[in-house]
């Protein structure tokens, strides 16, 4: 029998980073040369008219024979697929992964062997709780899922931006999700954990304490998807050519540092720009500011499995980096936006069970349950067992399985046989030995009784929650306390609030007292705590500063009569540093400077707010500043940026806008001389724009000036 006959798989792999072949050509029917530009039916018949249905007379009934109308409407009627039960809203991007050096000592994973090999990836970053149309900036965990299209088949790293999870065993996942989703009787609230059922679950499940500390921290309101970490959460295994296994945990670290929004900003953005994160990622890629993340791995030798206070199989525990350092593995660059959100971002199907040779599982009971759930959920979401044939899910490596039928089968396999082993087709396709690259499961010795139980170390629910709390800066602690006030403040039942106070008193007595104060509840009688006094600096966002101002958005507030020289010079310097300045004005179109030059307005006070920028700059220009001083929107812009602790800068007459605003407690340049820099407010009346721009760049890289946060008398 001719083996080749079986290989007629008609698909192509996902478009990769190297081939410049138009994806349209690969994925759709239409080419870009215009040769097939006519509107057609799904059957390829050219359509001559699509604005009126076929009727019996201009005022008559529509005719059944209007095949174009019927097809158009039928397709529309069936255009929705079930959204993901969790992680329904996500943003996607293509890119590639490249290892720094060979990891052969630890794993046979082919994509980790050769630093010159780039493996195409598709990444989907999501919120967990909200529906597909919900806002991006809600307080939530972010999913961080990556599909590596390796030459050995697809490997999915399906992680989150928080390294631990709410529960230790997958069997509780439906309960967790039912509690955090909108309540079943009235379907309120959307995309929020701040309601009774969730906190009822938390109070009843103490293993959630550690995760709650992360969820109420600034980690859950990232500034940008480009500025957050990712973690595999579950414990996996590396297996090398000698068959030696090691426990591993995955880490992604963004090159731009790790940064957060402030809560007031996050809530306002949810209304003013619900697509804030998606847009930020999209725009960055369109502008060529390709997001980069470093992949790292923590490894524990199997011999050391029992040498830690925590169980290596417990997904509610981190492996503190002081004990188990993160080894850098490679980099991932996201350099191409999807062509079509539905076809790619919606239809992509991740599964932690999609592993390649050299990567294996541990007995982490959360992971074990996930291994069942993801494939199962895709079957209903993507309508049957052939979703691996959807272009975004196809591996680059050849597929020769004996699967044939089922809904939406795309491949036309030839040949009489679809069974294995066989004599009729020369036993084709035959299994591959380990030497031939076949996946061989790690030979773990397992024995035990069939019981529903957890190991003893799993029962320590609080130590690492205290470790996290101890590792926060004072500002981060304030934010956590305020998040408790918001979240638990929205819980109606007193008994739940009391139980939460008791629970977090076990984490830290002082924390519980501060929570009680904001909720107006009596503090717990005893001063609680775990006695843990250690801190792990890598848990604080302070450990991940920005390398510079690159990728940051700066609003230039100006109107007609602005000083062109100042704008041009500052803009130029920011551009050179990789930041993205944009003119925000009281009107759209062109702005005229004091000496006649014109500049295009990016946004207006109607279409933008300070919350969409990382910093504000007010250039001089007598007429411009005099007008802005009388403009409530301009004043609000400055006040709000101040309240959110962002860098604020002004030159020349621009300083007067700051003086006219409500910002308090900072120095601004009063005279012609010198540059004044005070708590992230940078002002100059003179002409030293070089030094000014340098200070501004530094301030942007610093992200926030938290010392201003207490000044809440500033209205915004
Ligand atoms: Fe998921 N999770 N999960 N999860 N998860 C899904 O699969 C599930 C968990 C994560 O962008 C679902 O395709 C169980 C941890 C991401 O498409 C579902 C348990 C982590 C995504 C599912 C967990 C994740 C999902 C819903 C407890 C971080 C979105 C739709 C045992 C390591 C992937 C889907 C995307 C999606 C089940 C816990 C990450 C229902 C049973 C822990 C990033 O199968």
C-alpha cells in the first residue's frame, strides 16, 4: 500500500512568524490581489444586490426563493457559540518563542533545545469572571494562555497572572465558579467578586486565603497586559533524555516591568474604555512596540520533594524564589495582531493536557482535574471533536491519527483503514518509539489507597498568606486593605463579613483590625496571626520596575496658541525614548500654535480622560494656557492625574494650569530660573528642555508617586 495516500491532509498549519505569506490566503477564500473581490454567497455565486430582499412587488411579501437572503439570515442566526464558562473575555496575539540556550540537561522538549529556533505562538490573555462583553479593567485574575506550535506538536501553557489558586482540588472548581459568577437568581453583579456568594465560599474554604491576598492586591488590576507576570500555577515535570524527572513551575516576566492601575482609575476605565487592555495590546503591536516576556522555570529535584514546608503538589502555595530561584529559559515576542477575533481568539482551544515530549504532569490534584475539563469543555464550545482542525488550533507538525468522523470534519483522509494495528496499510500510521520522538510518559511509581483526602502539608492554609502580606510595601498594604473594604463592604450578610474578619485575623491580626475599621465592625477579640515573619521581596511589585518610559502614553494638554517649540522638543525626546505622546485638546482637527504651525489633535476631552494615559504634560503658550485655565475638563484632567499619582509636567505658561488646578502640597517652578521636581511634578519656566525631558522620562519610568496618594482632598 502506498503510505503517501494517507497523508492527504488538506490543511496548513497556523501562519508563523517567518513566512510572510498572507494569512488571508491561508485562512480565507479571498486573496488580496483583488481577483475575487466580488460579494458572493457561501456557494460562491456572485451577488448582484444585497440591500433589498426579493419581493413580490415593491410593497409585497418577501419570497422564499431568495436564497441570498435566507443564507445571510441563517448564518447570522447561528453566529454565536457558547462563551467560555470562565475566561470568556480575552485578547489574543501572535508571536514567537526562542530559548536562550539548550535545556537538554533537563528536558527533551524539542522547542527548548536550540537557541536559533523560533517557535510560533498564539497567546490569549483573559479575565476570568466576566462575560465576553465585560470590561477589561475589573478586579480579577488574568488568564495567560500560550499555544506553542512546536515541531513536535502543540504545547499549551495555560496559566494565570497570579501564581496560586483558590482551591487545592479540582472537584471544588464548579463551586468556586458558581459562587464568583453573577448570582443565579438575579444575575448580578457582572465581572465582580464583590458579592455575598463569593465571600460565603471564601469564608467556608480557608485554603482560599492565600489567593484572596493576591486577588485583593494590585496584581488584579494590571496597567497593561504587557506589564503583568504569568505563572503556570500547577506543578509540571521536566523529563530529560535519561528519563530523569524534575518538578517544575513556569513563570513569565514582562520586559516592561510589572505595573498596576489604581482602583479609582480601573473603575472609571471600565466605563470610559471597556476595551482598555485589549486596545493597549493591539495598539502596541500595531505601532511595533512588541511586548516581550521572559519564560523562566523553577525546578525541584525529585529527591527534594519532601524537603519543604509546603507540599510541591499544592497549587495554593508558591515556591518562594529565595528557596527555589527562577532559571531564565527564553523569550517570547508578540508581534502580530489577529486578523479576525472570532476565528482566532474565540476559537482557540487551550488545554493544559497538550504537552510535548519532555514535559509531563505532577499529581497536583488541581492539575489532574484540569486535564479532564479543558478537552471536555471544547467539545461543547466548539461543537464536536474536530476543533483541532480549526486553523488556529492546528499543529505545525503532521497529523496522522485514525480519527475520521464527527461534526465539521475538514480533512479528507484517503484510504480504507482507520484502525491500528493493521496489516492492510502496512500498519500505517504506526506508533513512534522513544528514539523516533514518541511521547513516553514519565514512569512515576504510584501506590496508595483509594481515599478522598489531602496530604498534611496541604492543611497549612495561612502561612503563605502571611508571607505575602509581609512582603508588601506600605502602599501595597493600603491597597489590599481598601480592596477588602470595597469587596467585603458589598457583602450584605453580616455573618459572612464576620467570618471573613475571623479568617483574615488568622493571616495577620493588624490586617484584620484595619479591615474591621473600614467595615465599621468590631475587631476580632484576639490578635491573630501565623507567626510567620519572613518576607519574599519578589512578591512585591516594587521588584519589577520599568526599564524606562517605553510603551507609556503621555497626554499633551494644549489648545490653539500653544508653544510649538516646547511641544516639538518634548515630543521628540519622548518619541526617542520609546514613549507615545498624544495631543489632547478641547477640540478635534488641527491645533494652531502661537506662531502659526499646525499640529493634529489625537483626542479631545470628550473622547479621552487622564485615566487613559500614564503621564500629563502641559506646554506653554499664553493663549492656550489662558483658555485651558478656564476649562473644567482641562483642570479635571490635571487633578485626576495627580490623584492617581501619575507624573505631571509643565513648561512655560503651562505651569499656570497646574497652579490653577486643585493639586496641593507640591512645589512648582515659580520663577524663570531652574527646574523644579517634586513628587513626580516636573516644571520649568525657562528653556532647559533637555533636563526637563530627562526628568519627565525618569518620572514616567517610576510609574506612580505614591507619596501623593494620601492627598485625597484633591477632587477628581
Ligand atoms: Fe481553567 N478553565 N480551570 N484554570 N483556565 C478554562 O477551558 C478549569 C485553572 C485557565 O484563553 C476552561 O477552554 C478547572 C487554573 C485559562 O481560552 C475550563 C480548573 C488556571 C483559561 C477550565 C481550572 C487556569 C482557562 C473554560 C480547576 C491557571 C482560558 C474554557 C481545576 C493555571 C484559556 C476553556 C483561554 C479556561 C477549567 C483552574 C487557567 C472550564 C476545572 C489553576 C488561562 O475548561
